[in-house]
DNA sequence: GATGAATGAGAGTTCATTCAT
DNA sequence: GATGAATGAACTCTCATTCAT
């Protein structure tokens, strides 16, 4: 459970990362943004790293929920993946700052705790997606001539690059709508 | 053109980024690695950003060459893309530090010069790949039911995520060999 | 008079000094040790210095009592000094944290109140011991060829260094027993 | 070997410790005293602890030299000890700030490196003094009825407390002269 | 009696960079 | 080309203390 202030700090941190990059996430920027002094931050988080951990935890819960929900429901595999896409896109649309976190692997390279957390997230999501695909292949909803693990990379890789382009290049404008088109392409590729 | 020292500095910088992340690229670390003093670095580069610019230029030339070579030759589109993959994988195999740079978009968020450079690289490579695909579609080497721009995202996204996993998760071991398998999967997906 | 909480705080403070040195005596550590919040400390002591004053007062009362008791009783001087030693040793054995306070002269150098208190303690004990010695010399229990003030330094200096070694170097193990041997040596030196 | 600046820093540090206690030894105070900025200190010492290590090393060399010189020469034991005293007193007279260091055992309690260094110094000096005494006893220059290890404590303890009183209580005025009297008292006590 | 939240002051340290030599 | 020495700005974090509740 998080206090209101903790939530506020995490939101501010996300926004700072979004707007100024990780280098912009300093205790000073953070405290100024919230309107308190620097030491006050330390009432709510032990240190800077634990703020980042909280962000990653928030992100982890968020995405894991998306993935797991799809795993459980009774849709066919293609619909599950479509749902996965649309939920990702709408999440990022609402909180563009989260995108920075997805791609933060490079950034946290020094902090073992954070690296571990990111690896965990990537790993878990990969497992779930692969399982969805495997099930789809078993039920002949997804083509069987390509190993699930590569389909998983192709699907997630597309999703990631697409989101990145939206955020970084601004060449993608309406994420959910254009995302739907991307998904339709993928659907054509992978369906039986 | 670059002097020997400049090349040495860039190589050292790449290695630092690879091993300690961007945060590990400090003038102090750099000078220690090379065995000169900090001010000496400034004899060879105006400032830290110009070192990063040089790195990106190096990377840009490197990849653009790969892409453009493919565009020019007479192979069919699928072979071109295969070649693109294999050349990327062998480049990264030889200089793993370059991977950090490909994915450094988040890191340089503050420096307009760098952001511009990265956007340029992504954009150009995207254009070339899209052109290769479009040509392939025209010649019925690549399926026509999917817009080239999405195929481009799917292909590049797969390549990127695959490389990232190799570097970050160590779940991919032999990049060129496993990369070939990934390409074969993509080939099945996109060929006419 | 001290409340229960005040005693608890002082004991916790002594223990902190003992285990982590004076630098380890922070309001935060103190409150954590006791299980209350930091501001709560200020309900019981005006500020940090008044905690230290209380500690020194506690120590002062403790040692002065030892010294004055000896001054008053009818033993011969040597027995008085033996008693002085054994009472010190048993006190320190029971409360090793007190040792840190005896030798804390350097630490409190900035706080006039504390410096004054320490000087007071050293001075008073010195006076009493000198008086005991002088009386002993007058009654021919202690050799007369050495000025009482130097005997006092020699005796107290030995006591102090011995205790310090016990605490710091762990080269002295059983303080009371080995302390008895030290006293026997001193006895041989000073008796008539 | 130390550079001029390093020596200057150590001297300034000693003076700060002497005048304001260990708490007064901050990088800021240090740099202000010398007339440079704080980061400039770090050109000359890796960190604050290494400054303290240097101080202890300086002190260690200084005292060990005193002790070892006495061990080697051909004087009788009593003369050696007299010499030991007078050299200590003149050292402290010239550099009163060094006294703070001798008694700094409590202060450095948190830094294992420093604690180790202090223990080392105390231990070594103790060993040498005990050896001097033992030799003196063997040659019947020092009384034989008291174990050397206790005589060592008595002698060093006296020396320490005396110096402390001089520094702290100002009850001892002329250290070398009054110190000579103290030694004469000790001489009477320990000679055969 | 005690708490949660906050603060001003200041700690040690790192950074990219400059300048005289 | 390179060095030694230095700097301003910024960093994370800790400290004793206060105040409204």
C-alpha cells in the first residue's frame, strides 16, 4: 500500500523521466515539482533507488495484470493478443511517461536491484505471451510452422518499436488507432 | 577524419557504455581507461557531447552502409533482409558495446543534438527498409496484403528485441546462429 | 528526578555510544532503539545536548559517590585506593557503555556545557584522590618521597589506560580480576 | 611521499581537530582554511577517511620512531623511558593538535580502517615499552617485583593522562618542565 | 505523550570543464 | 599533446529540530 504522498512522488518521478529523461530525475527536481523540500522526500522513500523500485513495481503490476488477464480468459489466441495490444496502447496513451520505463533497461544498468526487476518483468511477460501463442497453435488458431518463442519476439518487438516510434519520433500519431492497424497486420501474419 | 587518439577515445567510450551504462561514461573513467588525464580528453574532443556525437556518427555510418548496400544490390527482397539481419548480428557480436547505443534513445533525451541524430538514424534506416519491402512486394517476393510500413516495424522490432534479449537477458546465446532461426521465422511470415 | 522514559532514553543513548560511538548517537537511532518517533524524544529532553548532560550527570554522580565514599571511611589509604579500583572495574564491567563517556573528552569539544561538566568531573575526582593520598602519606601508609599530585596522576592514568585497553584492544579480558593484579602492582609501588 | 598540498591539508586538518574537535573537521572547513574549494581537496585525497588515515600514519611514524630509537640505543632502561617522556612532551608542545589524535580512539569508532590503525599504534608502542622494561629488569635497572606489562600500563597511563590534563584542563602549564617532574616521580617508583 | 510531515543547514562527493604551464 | 590544480554546479543524503494534530 502506498500513501498519497508516495503516489504523488511516483507520479512526479514518472513525469520527470518522461520529460527530461532519467537524468532529470533528481531529488531536487522531484521535491520542487511537488512543492516540498528535498529532505521531505526521504520521509516517504528510503532513497532514490527505492523510488525507482516503486515505479518498476507499479509498472510490473500493471503489465502483469494485462498479460495474466489474457491468459485466463476464454478468447481465442488472436483475440487475446489483440486485447494485449489495445490495452498496452491505451495504457501508454493515458500515461506516456510509462513508456520511458519500458525502455529503461539501459538506464538502470548500474543498480542490480533495478536490473533484476526489469529482467523479471521482461521474462514473465515473455513467458505468458509464449504460452498464449502455444495454446493458440495447439487449437489451430495460430499458424504452427513457426516456433512460439520467435512469434513471441516478433509480436513483442513490434509492439515495443511501435510504441517507441510513437513516443520518440512522433511519426505515429494516434497510438490506439494506428496500433490497431499494426495489430491487423500481425494478425494476418500469424493466423492459421 | 579521426585521429588515432580520437578513435581510441571512442572505443573506450563504447566499452564504458557497454560495461557500466551511460552513467559510467564520465570523462574521468574515460581518461583513466585510456591512461591520460582528464584535460587531455579535451585536446581531442570539444566536450563530452561531441564524443557522443562521434559515437552516433560512427554507428550511423556503420548501419547506413549496411542498409544502403542492400538497397543497391540485385538480390531479391527476402535475401536482402536476411543479409541485413546477418550483418547486424555479426556487427553486434563483434562490438557488443554498439547495442547500448542503438537503444540509447532514452538516455540522450536532454541533448537536442543527440536526439536529432538518433531520430535521423532510425528514420533513415526505416525508410530504406520500407523501400526494400515495397520493391519486394512489387516484384511479388513479399506478400502484398500488409502495408510495407508495418512490415518494416515488425521486422525491425523483432531484430531490436532479439538483440536486446541477447544483451540483457542472456537468454539468447549465439546471436548469429539463433538470429538465423529468427530470420527464418520472419521469412515464413512475410514471403509471398 | 528522572521519569522512566528519561531513564530509558539515557540507557539507550549509552548503549548507542558504546556500540556505534558518539557519531552513532543520533535522535533517529535513539528513537528507533526505543521504539518511538523522533519528536517524541523532545517530550522528554529539551534537545540532544541535554541528553548528553544527563548522561554526564549520571556518570558524575556515580563516580563521585565512589570517590567520596572512600574519602569518608576509616580504611587506610591503600585499601581506599584498592576499593576505588575495584568499584570502578565492577561499574565498567556492568555498564561498559560508561567507558565511552569517561573518554569522551575529545568528542564534546564544541559544547561548552559538556566540556565544563567533564572538566568538573575530572577535577573533583582528582582532588579527592589527591586528598586520600595526602592523608595516606601523613599517616605513613603511602610513601612520602613523591608528590601526591603525581601519584594521583599515576594511579588514575593507570586506571584509565587499563580500562581503555580492556574496552578497545580486548587485550584485557576479565576486568575485575586482571584489574586486581594491576592494583597489586600499584600497591607495591606506592606503599611505604 | 606527500606533496606540499597534502602536507598542507594534513596540517590544516590537525589544526581543525585541535580547535574544533573531530566534528569540526569537515571538507568545507578544510578547504576554507586552505583557501581552495571543496572539490579541490579531492585532487589530493581520495576521500575524507584517507585524510584521517594520513594523519594517523603521520602520527604512527612519529611515535614509532621515538619508541624504536629508544629500544635500539645503549642507555639504561630508566634513561630510555626518560627520553621517551621528554620526546613525547616536546612533540606535543610543538604540535598540540597531535594530542587530539592520540586520544581519538573513541572518535573513529565507526571506521574499521581507522580503528585498526589506532589499535596497531597502541599495540606496537606497548610492545616496545614492555620490552624496554623487561630488558631493564633483566639488567637490574628496574625493580623486578612487578610484571613488565603492568609497569608499561602505569608508565603509559601516566604519560597519557598527564598530556590530556595539560591539553584539556590547562592545570598543567609547562608540559616539558612539569613532565620532567612527573618522570622523576615515576623514576623513584620503578627503579631498583 | 506521541505522531506524521516537514524544514534549514550542511554533510561528503562527483561532474564536466578551464587554465596556466 | 599533455599535465596538475582548480572550480561551479549539482548530486544524494543526514541531522537536529519544529509544528499542527
